[in-house]
């Protein structure tokens, strides 16, 4: 059954093309492919506290090993930067050369990489493949918890929760706007609404409230 979720918190941001979202420290960071930058904002006020120039930024934003990572350039290589200084820490090729990376999210098990219609779990050190889950629709962003991986579909205006143990959908969610990036704050799912230039938070029903 499709669950319709209205936003419980909205933060307006100054961005041209929202394409990624993650938490680092006390800030909610968004990726803006239009202006090729990553910006850290207060999730309560929307005030900006940090900005990192990110040349060739294409898609995704995640936190791994204390750094930020995003997909850059036409080949979607993974670029890792220090969030404190913006300095380049490392850069590596796309784990699946030729495929378009649509989303990124770090977790204890590694780095989830979202492609058009499947999700890879990869090592956060050498990006070796750990698991792969096929999905329906077209991935535009991804987030994850210990048991669930969540992806959004911009065209369908939907967010889908997948059980990584059973590898099956447990909750499809209809949302407002154009979701293009996801993050999880421990109680709510946040998404980039690219159409409105806003970061929106939604509650989820009891089945996944213990995410």
C-alpha cells in the first residue's frame, strides 16, 4: 500500500540543482550541481555555515570515514574531500565504469552507491562490491540505516524503503515535489525537493520507525 507523506519540516535553500544530501556534525549538507558546490546548513533555520567548491560535481553526497564524497565529472568518479578545509583527500574511478551514479550514502558496512535501477553496497576502503539489490523505477537519491536502504525516484515523486535482509520493498512513500537526494536523521527521512529548492523532512509510519 502506498503511503502519502507530507513534510513536517521545510528548509528553503539557495541552490540551482539539488542532487545530494547528507549529515556531518550538526549540519545538513546539500550538493548543488548547478553551482558546483556543497553547502552545510542548520536544519532548523536554514542558515549556511560552510561551503565547499566542488568542480564537476554531478550527483550524490555521502559521509564516509569522516570525509564527504560525491560523484564528479562525466565519468562519475568518486571524489573525497575534507569537510573542514574542502581539500581533496582522494579520488577514484566509478566502481562501475560507464554507469551513471545517482546517489551515495555511507554506513558502518561501507558505501551504498545508487545507479539507475540497482543499488550497490561497496567497501568504504577499496570500493569492492559487497552486495547488489535491484530496484524498480529510476534512482535519484539514496540513504540507509542498519537494516533498510531507501531510494527516491524523481519522476515518480516517490521514496521507497527496502529491507536489505529480505531484499524486498517494505514501504513505498508518495511525496511532494521532485526528490533528488536523501538522508536519515535518526527519526525522519530528509529529501531534496529540487523543484522547490527546499530540503524537506517526513515522518515514516511505525513499520520503519525503528530504522
